[in-house]
């Protein structure tokens, strides 16, 4: 696996490339996480089977903070960063796997580029541009408020890291480090503009996706409303089914990689 830094107009981005033999797959992590949450895929069979590219969002992991936080720290800014990164890597078309915020970024990318040839989202409710739709997509939970909070206490870091990876998922210290490192402005600025009319209508994009859309969620995800996600009338849904993995939380690719990767490999080969 190769890891290096790439200068973009938004931030200096750290990216890992599995250098696998197959088609490229861009992997986008969630809020206050980092690229290494995809470690099992990068270093496993998926990383050998496909060219997996995972990067730290601006203000996250080993990437720099955003040069212009107002420009970058929201879904359109993150989507533009991802598109620019793939252009810098000279990869003209690619699949995207987006987790949580990463899935929202993937949907935003569909509105901004034709380079994405298929999209899998997990832990991502495609909401419309209204408070009602946002409330339908997400579930109230003990730590949901932290997703948009700028300043974290040590307890906040622990609570958010544990809840996002899943209650029964393996837990490693780097997950705490990812949350602790994150530029708190990224959380606050993103949520303050989550319903901005300048951002894409993610519900409409998901329903009428121009590319094959896969959805694989954990049934016990404490953050998202699985019934809402499964109930949307998708027109280009992979295998005509929203997959819900029993007894699994918000990050199924981390909690049960051996199971999740079966879906990912099949989707990439469809």
C-alpha cells in the first residue's frame, strides 16, 4: 500500500492507495473519522482485488485543515475536494464507497461530476432539503448532537468514537485519535449549512441516481432511520434491495468486514 500527500486547492490531502489490480474505488470516511477506518479493506482481499483509494478529508486525520474553512467544511466543499483529488491521481472514472458523511459526499459528487460510475453508501440517509426530511432520515440518539459540535471534551471524544464505530464493533485507540484530531470547525460549519439550497437534494439524487446505487446498512445503526432509507422509491438500486445487516451498527465495513466485503466485491463486479 502506498501513502502520500497531494496538494489541492482545499487542503493538503493524505491518501492511501492499495494499488490493487482491479477497477478504482474511492473510499470516503465519516464525520470526525479518518481513512484508516477502511484498513480492513485496504489491507485485505478487497484491496488486492480492486485499486482502493482512501483519503483523509480536510480537517481530518493526516490531511491539513482546510485553507478556507467556509469554502471546504460542508458537503459541496468535500465533494469538490474528492473530485479534485481523483483528477490529480489521473483517474478519470471510479466507484465510490461512502460511509455516513462520506455517503452524503458521494451523493453530492453525483450532482457535480460524471466521473463516478457507481456508488455504495452505508450509514447514510438520503435526505431532502427540508427539516422534515432531515428529521425523517436520522434517529434521535444519545450522541447525535456531537456530530455538529465544535468543541469536544475528552468524554465527548470517547462517546463519539465508540458510538460511530458501533456498540459491538472492535475498538482501537486510533479511533479516538481520529475524533480528537478533527478540526471542530468542520463539524460546526457542516451542520450549520446542512440544508443550504446550494447543496444537492440528496433524496432526489438517490431516487433518480444516474449510476448504480448500492445501500448496505447495519440494522442496529443508532444514527439513521433504516425504515426511511428502505422506503424511498429508488430507480437504479443495486439488486433492487436495501440491505440491512442484522445485529450490526453504524460501520458494518469495520464491524464485520468479512461479511460487508462480500457485498462490496459483488457490487464492484456487477
